[in-house]
């Protein structure tokens, strides 16, 4: 028999069954398991949904055959932010496959005896164990790190901070204005960038800033999912592209609005084609 590890407080549960005797029997048996506390009961699917929205229980013990909505339809109707762990309790074993496709944590056949319910509760508590939670957290942070380019330690600090997800790319460029004062230019305001000798011209809707920096360094600073090269000397913010006009020799013209047109060289035409397909321009 599975042993149940202690919890800081009991798990909350809602039980649902249209048979009063079955509902009472389930409540009495769960009352003998201190790790779980029944906080509400329902006799049909609509009431079960309402109670889950009101109480946000940890677990929902749910009969499959109910008046109106079935147990499976109840789970499908619940929003993800109020979806508890699901334990189906049924007299019919043929629905088990459908239940587990909904990620139910267990499927208990009626009549549910105390020993079987203890096994179910032990399985639920395993999901809540700090050791398992830490492993799952590390896996998720590692996967996020692989896609974001950030170290797991950075992501752990971010998780505790409540701040927006950090990025290895610049959110602002520090530039000098015409009065030689340093200003912070939000990257999202940049429409396109082109080279002018040893300088880069950074264009926004309002003005053009001249920055002494190489194209290579600028490319390394900016998020490639936002800025793409369309020429050896031109970067464009893909969110500013209004339309693409094909030309001969595999070249094309990008329209950015306000009569701004940028030429896409043949070497970068495939990149623009991928953007067209992803944005369905």
C-alpha cells in the first residue's frame, strides 16, 4: 500500500455524484483520510463547474454519468486557471481511456473503498511533493533557458522577482542626441537601421539617430526574432513591415509606411519569404 507523506495543510476537494448514497459514502470515506478535506458537494455538472469557480479546489472527485453535462464535459468546460486535479469515480470501466486522455490523475471504480481512496490520495500528494516540484521546476527553467538564451540561475532570480522575462538582448540603446546628451532609445521604437560609413543610422517614427557602432555589434545586441537583415548594410524591425513587393532577380521592396521603402537584396530574399509566411502578410 502507498504511504502518504504529511502535508502542511489538507488538500481541498469537491465531490460530485448524482446518487445521494454514493455521494455520502464518498464523503464519509474521505473524511477518514486527514490529508484531504471535502469543502463542497455537487449533484450535477453545472453545479460542479460553479463550485470549482467559486472555491478553486485542489482535487475534483467526479462521477462520469451526471444529469446534463457528463463528467468529461465538466472537465472540458473548466478553464485552465481553475482546473483542479481530476479523479473520476465511476461504476463503468469503459470510460477510463477517455478519462486519462484528459490527464485525470486516477480512475476509481465504484464502490470506492477506503484503501483504494488512500492510494489515490497518495498519488495526488506525490504531485505536490517538494522534491518532485523542484525537479519539474528545474526542467521547465532549463527548457526556457534553451529557448531564451538565459542561464537557469538568471531565470530562478527572475521567477522570484515578479518582473517581465529578462532577455539576453538589449531593450534600450544608449545614444547621444543632437545636444550630446545620453538618451535611452527603446528598441521597440526602432523601425529600421542602415549603415553610413563607420556610423549606423537608427530610424524611428520621429527622428533618425546617428550611432558610432559596427553592424556586427548591433546585430549581436538586437533580438533576431524582431530585427532581421535585408541587406548587408540594413536591418529592419519585422513588426514594422506593411507589405512586400516582389521585383526581378529575386529582389523585393519592403513598405514600412510613411513612404518608406527598403530594398531586400537577393542574398536575404529567403529570410523575407519566411517572414511573409509566418506573418501571412
